[in-house]
C-alpha cells in the first residue's frame, strides 16, 4: 500500500513537472505568445465583423445573433485548437529541442506525461479563451441576456477531455514519421475545423461531411456553448450535447493512450525515438 | 523440445544475476530504404554482444562512429528494443521491466539536449520532477550539484543557448547525477569539447567514481579517456564486442604498445578511419 502511494505521488510530481516545464517555456516565449494572441484577436474580429458586413450590404440577418454565434465559434475553436496543438506537439517539440530521449527514458508513465501536457493546455487555453472572448466582445455591442456561462463552461470542459484523447492519437504521428507525422496532424486538425460547424450550422455541409461531424467533439462543444450562451439552455437541456462528449471522451482517452503506446513501441523498435533539428 | 538458434546462443552465455549490468547475446539491426527504388538495406548494429559489469565498476567501450556504441546505450536506457538477447540492470530486464530500469539509470550523451530558452536551473528542475523529486527536494540540491560540476552560480538563470558546449555538458552531468543513478551511461560525453572543458568533465567523472557507488559505462572514441577512466576497456567493432579487459591485458593480448595499436590489431582498421556515410551515422551512431 505504501509502495502504491509512493508511486502515485511520484507520478503526480512527474505530471506537475510537465506543467512546470511548459510554464517556463511560455514565460520564455511570452512575446511570441502575445504576438500570437494579437493575431488571434485580429482573426476573430475579422470573422465577427462579417455579420455587420452582411447587414451593411443589404442582407437581412439578426446581427447580434450572428455576431455572437461567430464569436463563440471563433473563441471555442481557438481554445480547442490550443489543446490540439499542445498535444500534437508533445513529440514534435521535444524532438526539435533534442530532449525527447531524456523524457522517454524517465520513469514517468506515458499516461501521466500526457496528462501533464493536457492539464497545462487546458489551463493555458482557458485563460487565453476568456481573454479573447472579453477583448473581442468589447468591439461589439452584443447582448446576451439569457446566457448560461456556467453551462457553456461545463460543456467546454467535458469537450476538452474528448479533444485531449484525439490529440493524443495525433501526437503519436511524429513519433512514427518525424516529418510526415506533423503534416498529418495539421490535416486532422483542418478536417475537424471544416466538419464541426465552427462558423456555420453542420446541416449546411454535404451528407458525408455531416457523418464525420457526428464523430467530432467540437461539433457538440460548439452546439452546447451556443445553446448555453445564446439560448440560455439549462444543464438538463444541455445533456443532449454532454452525453456524446462523454462517450467520445470515454473512448478517445483509452484509445489515444493505446495508439500512443503502439506508436512508442514502433519508434523503439525502429530507432525513431531521437532528436531531429 | 525444439530450441531456436538464437535461444541456444543466449543459453550459451552464462548468467550473472549479481551484476549491475548484464548483457547477453544482445542483437539489434536496422532496416532502411536504399538509394534505389524498392531497395532495403540492413545494417547490424549489435551482433551478439555479451558482457557484465560489477557494481561500482567503470567500463569503457571503444569504437568508431557506427560501431554500435550508442545503440548499446539506447538499449540499456530503454529507448531501443533489441531484436534478440537480453540486457538487465540490477536484475531488471530492460524490455520487460522498463520502468524499474529507468529509475536506476541515467545518461549523458554527446549532445547536451536541453530546452535552449530555459535556464540550467529550470531544465534541471523539471527533469527531476520526472523522477518524482519535488521542488522542495531540488531547491537546495540543484545549486549544490551545479557547484560540484563547476558551473558558475551567477549563470544558473541564463538560457542554455547562451552557454558554451562545455558548460552545457556540465549541466548534462548535473542532470544525470541529480537522480542518483545506480548505473550512469556516458555516451561520448567529451566529444567536441575544448581541451579545458574536456579535462574538467573527465575530472568530474573521476570524482563520481570516488564519491558515488555508481556503475559507469563510458562509450568513447577517445583512447586516452578510456584508459584513464575505466578499469576495463572493450573494443566494439561493427556491432561485435571483440574484447573487454583491462587496458594492459588488451595490449598484451594483441602484442601492442599502445591501445591504438591494440585496436588496429583487433579490428584490422586504423582507429581514425571512418567508414560510415552520413546517412548511416544518422541511423546507427
């Protein structure tokens, strides 16, 4: 029992080490982060201004409704994109810096290593998303009288787990093929962007894309966040978006860890676990 | 009962359960695409390597680039899976019990390998967490270890990229020692260093030998370094361990005056000769 406790403690300390390392890196690259944040704000504003642009050119739309919907889409995608990219770069980043062998020879379980990476990504991504939402909302006179922000937060928090599972699956790609893996990761992220209804309802997509949308956690995260913020949906009303996220999370996390362990085994068999760059 | 050829070879190597490092008939080969379409090239990196190391012993493995030194270190540090044979650290199999092995082993490689924007203290701090050491445990320990390796205290918070190769290598030694490894794997730790840094790193390895109970496997292509630091010297050539004995015995066996001559007599090749092309080195080094 004592040994189990000591192992658990060491694992938690190890996961904390991943968070600590990412914190140091964020601190060192803070000006890049600020520049990237500025770019994200500009990109989000460009998208949200589309609503006002349509009205000014004679389009008949509810500007408040469309602008809020676009803002939610941009902010939620920016958040999920951060999660995805952090996980996807778990291997690519370390391979580039040359630390990959030292990380993979440490006595930290892969699950806790990836959990540490996920935990930092969630904390960093949430903080960034809140700032993004507040800064962009200041540019528009948006009205959200019925908003259930807590409900939206719960939906996004649950979606984060599903997204981490998918991110873990894609993070293994650079382990198998150092260059092509990162490229394929971007393809996966792009696919989720186009099918998940980030800026438009999923039902405008061709039939086969709508099928793909059913498997994307971003679809339910966006739908749930919009219904909570724009429609004021209660927790019980949000259940229809929450349960698919729980199912995807319950499948994607263990599946992601299994896929990663197979990828790690392959990399160790074929000598691919080493630095590049 | 039918026994495979490989199993028979493994059984022929006597067991040494009391050894700190036990390697028996270890095999590893790599396959990669050739230059022609559809061509596959196979290179043997480790070819039936067997040896054992006592606790507290320092063994040097001499070999050219591509001889299999780094492959051996990677297998012992659980970063590569062997194709055959077995390797054990204090009785723990590197394939079946990787986590137990990882707690016992640490490594210093030819590249210092750090997050370059982070400082020495930050790099050591997060790395120690991976071994279960809390910030409370490392707060006082990191300055002490950095001081022991001769790292100036006032440069502790500078980014690694601002440090010389010699300084970075000292931090790499400190990182390895921080976790108190039972087995320390040194893979060309002084390659590319200026003479002064090289001497300082070698002096520190000597200090580790005197003050720690660590078993040290030193892979190098520096003959003087091997002889000065190790009680036994091995010659690894094209994946085969041709000899492993005290330097004096090696010279006697090959009727040579110097280790370099002994190496030539054992391998049939001059020590400086490089036979690998860059592509091979990338995969097999």
